[in-house]
C-alpha cells in the first residue's frame, strides 16, 4: 500500500533561514499529529506537500504523487485548512463551501449536497446562512474545516485548527479531528504547538524542532504503561503506610509517595491483592490506577526545549 | 394528568453519519467556468450580502435610466418631433455616462480582486487543482464581462427602442454593433487597469480611491489639454492627448474604425488611429502580464 505521505531528505532553505533540514517522514492512515514550536517548519512542510512551495532538496510524495511535478493531482486529493484567516466576510458559509466544492471539481448539485452535509458534520447550523464576517472564531474555524472537507479528500492538512479557540471549542474541534480520521476514513495531518492536544487525538505523533525531525512514533509508544500502579486509600499518611506494609508482607514492592502508594505491578493478580488487603485492613480504597507516561514526559528528555507542554 | 409518553415527540432524528463522495469530479474547464460565473454574479452583488447589492444595482439603474427616457421620447414623440435617428448616438452614450462606469469599476474591481488577497482566500484557491494563471485570467474575465454588460445594457435598450420607433434597421444595427465593439474595448481597458491596481494595492479602500483617481483625473486632464490645444490650434497635440484616458482612447478608436460620432474635439485620423489601436493593445496586454506577474509572487500565502 502507498503511504499517505512519504518525505525523503526534504529541505527548504531561504536565503537567511533553513525552514526544513533533511526531513525524513512517513505518514500513514489515521490521525497524525505534527508538533513543533512556532517557526519549527510545520506550515512550510504543509505548503510543500500541497505542491505550493518548491523544495531546495530531497523529494516528497503524497499518495505516490511527486509534489514538484504532480501538484494539481495532489491538490485534488487533499483538503487544506490554513492557520490564518481565509474567509471572505460578505458571503455566507453555505454559499462559500458550495463554491469551494465546485472549485474542487464537484458539479453544482453535488457541491450543494456535500456542503450541507459537511456543515452539519462540523456543527454549523442555522448560522451557515449568515455572512461569515460576523462569525466567532469557533464558527470561522468550523467553516474553514468544512471547506477543506467538502470535496471528500483522501487527506486533510489541518494547520493549527485549535488556534484561538476557548477550551470548550477546542475540545469540540479535537473531537471533530478524531472523527475525521476514524469515522470519515480520511487521513489527517494536524499541526499544533501544544503537545497535550495531539496526545488525545493522534495515532501517531511527529515532532519537529527548528526544521529537523526530533521524533516520530505511534502515540501508544509514548503512552505505554510504566508498570506502576498508584493506590490511594481513605485517610492520610498513616493509612497509606498501613497498606504499604501489608503489601510488603505479601511480597509486593510498594513505596510511599505522599499520601499515595506506588506499587510495582508484575501481573494482573496485583489488583486482587490490593483489593483483598484493603478489605482486611478495613480501609477505604479510593483508586487504583496504572501510571502512564505522557508525551511531554518523553520529550522533556529529548531536548525539545521549545515545545510548550500544556 | 398526562403521562410522559403522550407528550414525547414521535419523530426520530437519524444520524446518518458521514457519507463519502464517490461521484464525478470535473476538469479544469468546468472549474474555471464555475469560478467565472460566481465572479460575475459577485460583481453585481448577487450571492453576497444585501449591502453589497446596493451599489452595483443602483449604478445599473443609473446607467439604464437615460436610455429608457431617450427611447420613451423617441417612441412616443419621434414622429411629432421629426426624429430620424437616435437622440444620443450609441458611440456617445458611454462617454456621457462615464462617471457611472468609473464608479462601478472602482467599486467592483477591488471587491473581486483585492478581496481574495485581503481575506487571503487566495490560499484556498491555490490549494485546489486550478492553475494560478487560470485563476487570474478567469477573475479578470469576470470583471471584463461585468463591465461590458453594464456598458452594453443601455446601448441594447437604445437599439431595441430604435427598432420599435421604426428607425432604419440596417443603419441602426451597424451603428449599434460598432458601439458594442467599442464597449468591449473599453471593458477590456478598464478591467485590466482596475484589476492590476486592485491586485497591487490589496487594501480595498485604497484600490477604490486609486482607480477613481486614475480614471477621473486622466479624463479631466485629457479633456483640458484637448480643449486648450484645440483653442490654440494645435490639432496634433489634441489628438495625441486622447491616448491618455481609456474613454478618449476608445472614443478615438470608434471614430477611426467605424466613423462614429466623436465625443472629443480631436478624434484621430489616419496614422494616429494606428497609434490609438496600438496603445489600446499594449495597455490591455501589459495589464494582463502585470497581473500574472503579481500573482506569481504570491507564494507567501
């Protein structure tokens, strides 16, 4: 199967700056997060993938089409949501999305139907008949997303879709991004300078730093369990010490951490052991939870100093 | 007391989920045609907010009104007054209504061209299969046809009115078609210049002002020079001055090509006519090349 995006040694140099430095990258189906600080080269990479910026080195392919020679073919298969504002103020979202569908080659009737469909999917209801100049940032982002989806692309490039959104709208947008990658069956490349966001929605995370690839792995790799179980019981330090001692007696390695107990989880049986011991000691079990790494823990060790954790 | 089941709505909303599109995708020609149509509609405010319709529709009314009155007089009182031709010749109508045309061009060229650059909608067009040059030429074509329609509409009213008033059809058709060619030339000159100014200035207000200044100031200057030169008996200077305003340029070409009734005191004759034709050609070509060059630089999205 052809990879969605395949980049080899991609470089983009301007007279004064190197935007991308010999970048190797493979992107498959599902949602891929592209993380990096502002100026890390995320937008440059997207413009190169659309065939809008010439490369200064290397080669890149989208669905097996070369970005330098087959830009138009790629642009027919791809949807793009830019980071900046791009909506005319005096046109309604409905008319605009229909128009953009036609610009991707959809016949008028099909474009109308698709526009109604995607506007519903992104959650623009009655307001889609109003001029977009009066939209809130959240509504504008939805309209921008709708125009990127209207022609049913095989891949969407979403450049900072959560930019400028309040927490609630940001959650909605991220849920939508996840839905596009899973339910809609459209591959997604989504950029953000916030790690925590992409951790939640991506199957795969790519980290760029100053135009270089810092790391590229499946999100699950970052989030693998650490083999530690966190146990919390009602009460304070005294109760925690009680359960820790009991666990030690049962041959389990347990450490006190504040009012919590960190237990080394060797196998599934550990859950039963903890439960039984708390019952025996007449303690109230508040929680028993596997401890996960978070992506930012991983990157903290990898000199991604300029990547902002949430 | 009613049970909750009685008040519960009976309809069900089915979430049919996302449906992929597997239908046809049209080629560049169809896409360009759609862009052209939308652009043309937008020039008259159609498909845009209510406020955007006011100016173009008012101007369309303003340019048609004199023609309607002229036709009414011709049809109703033509015989009584012993009229044997149009009250205002086709070739002069454009010159008389030039303020309306200038305002239309100044208002709508930035609305069509600067808008995409200002709101950066251009990015979305460039991220689609359409080639950059096709986009530019189609935008220009929309503007050109809009201006042409505005200029030709009253001429058509005069022509139809003339035929209804039993003016000789052969002569009227010839005069009308000559004026239509003039209208096309004027539309090409005005839309080329205005599109270029709009694309360079980007800011809409600035573009509107710049286009008004270029069109109005150039005409005023030409009219002044021609007036003085004619007074001072310098016919050559008066003729050449006509090159410097789109309106006098087209007027001169109409006189030279079709022997139309002139609106300026110094219409070109003989070799000067060739100079007029060349100037029109150069201005139109240069504005197209300038536009294409302007958009070639727009890589910084």
